[in-house]
C-alpha cells in the first residue's frame, strides 16, 4: 500500500470530507473561495480509505480511476446510480464497456464543435433578449435573472421541448439534485419520485415526436431516428438519454456562469482587462472552470474486482470517489494552482471530468458559456457586487453563486 493512504471512518471525517465524499449538506463548501480548503485536503489526505471505499484527490489518481476498466458507474446491487432521480441507468453516463462505447459513438457527433456552432446565432439572440429585460435598471440579481434563465432557454431551443416546459423541468432538476433527507437513501427515494413525474412529461414529448414522424432537427426527433446495431431506440432508451440531458443541461452551465461572473465581479483589475479585451473570454472560461470547478466531483464508481489504482489497493464492491476540484488544484499538474492566471498555458483541467465518462456536452457547454459572457460583456461597461447585497455561494453536488446581486454601467 502507498504511504499516503489515510484510513478514516465516516465519524472521523471533517465537514469538508463529508460534503465531498457523501454529498452531505454540511455547508463546508458554501463559501466564495473554498480552494485553500480543497488544497489542504489534497495535501493532507490525497487518498482516503473509509468504511465504504476509497476517495481520490490528486490529478494522477483521479485520471487513472476515470480510465480504469474495473470501475463501473452503476451500483452493482441497485442496477442504477443513486442521486439522479432515475430507476434505471442513464445513457450513456451509467453504462460501461462495449454498450457505453456504442452509445458514445452515437451521441458524441451531435455535440462535436462543428455541429454545436450552428446554435451560436440563436444563442446570441436569447442572451440579448435576456439582458434586455434588466439592462435599463443598472442592477440585477444575476443568478436569478441571467444565469438561470439563459442556459434553460438555450436548452429548450435545441431539445425540442416547449418554452412552457422550462419552469417545470428546472423545478424537477432542482428537486432531484437538491432533495432533503437525513440519509442518502431517503434523498434518493425523493429524487426518484420527482424523476417519475419528469419522465412522464418526457414520454409525452416522445409521443408527440413520433406522431409528427420524427422529422425535425431538434434532439428529440434526432433520438427517434437513431439506430443501434440496426435497431431503433426504444422509448426507454430515449427516456434515459433525455433524463440525463435535462439534469446536465439545466444545471452545470448555470452554475458555471454564476461562478465565473461572480469571480470577475469580486476582482476589478482582471474584470476590466476582460471588458477591454473580450478576446480573452475563452481563456477566462478555461481558467475559471479549473479554479472554481462548478462540479467538484463525479458520481461514484464501484469496483467489480480486486484491483489497484496507481498502487492504491481497491477491493471488489468498494465505492470509489473522484474529486475533480482538488485535482484541478494539484501543484503536480498546475504551476501556482491557487492563483487565477488567464495566460496559463496547457490548461489541462478536468472540470468536465476525465476518462471514459468525460462530459459528452463539453463543446456545447463551452459555446453556451462563451456566448453568455461575450454578450454580457458587450452590453456593460463595468459591473461589481452590489454593496447593498449579500452574495451566497451554495454547494449541492454542484457549486454555484446562487445569490449574486450586481450593479453595472452600460456601454
């Protein structure tokens, strides 16, 4: 065994480890800048062995685990992954092996850079329309009036759902991800009930698409035309793809926008550089995705055989926790990782995860972020945190600046 493995029980974990490894609502990550705490976890407990398995925090170990064939993403006893509001494995996130590769080959092309660029013009119109609703006021609750509505409008536009569904799907996503309960099992049970309601509406959209012949260019009609090994997807297949897209498409971009603009609002020198030179925005996005890590960790993995990860012994049945956020602050991978540097070269962060289950929508997310930030910075000449307000940072599996009152001047 490596000499950096720390044996610890659940009872001995501090609030930060409980918040990370078991998604417990301790409040340890409900802060503007938890990076020093995450750096401490990496340096003091780079590998944790606890009652249910192993937690990994360094870049090398997280990447190795993400590519390890003996680690699977579906609970071996439940046959699904808790916490996503589904009674079935979601496609392709909770699949492994050959079937995972088949679905990735099917889905990846529709989110390739050359495909998602077709959405850019429509996304810009949505961004400007959203900004128009508050630009005359000189102040805005940024999360509520920009970070939440814009990505959801973008998602509805390409998904094939109706605008009237937007609030319903946002509500379902929130109730699934931010459920209450004293145990993981209780929270999962509540989430599944909400997921059932959401899937009923998704089934209606599938039925509507089939009735129309599935000839449109939205994602639902695309799914209806797909085949795997010469056979059309079943309704259950499509539901399990759509369910994942709703959860991912309505949450992570919102959190990312709020954290990026929140960081700039608190850092006037760097903010004014971006306002002066908007060509920096792609580099700003990459560096603040690394630093902020809106999704601090991936869903759990389970070992299906006795094995090891970079010399760390793993037993069959172990739950394996992978921390993207601490890996993105690893000094072995990044020079001065606790500093934000927009000129950072070779920024190989894993904000979109690592390995076989790397985020399939990363190119779409980058487009959404770039358009949102470009349009925001094109409409304002400066902005800052409203001195009469009180920003609030919240972690519920995903970090976000869920209250971000801003004041601004316009161009």
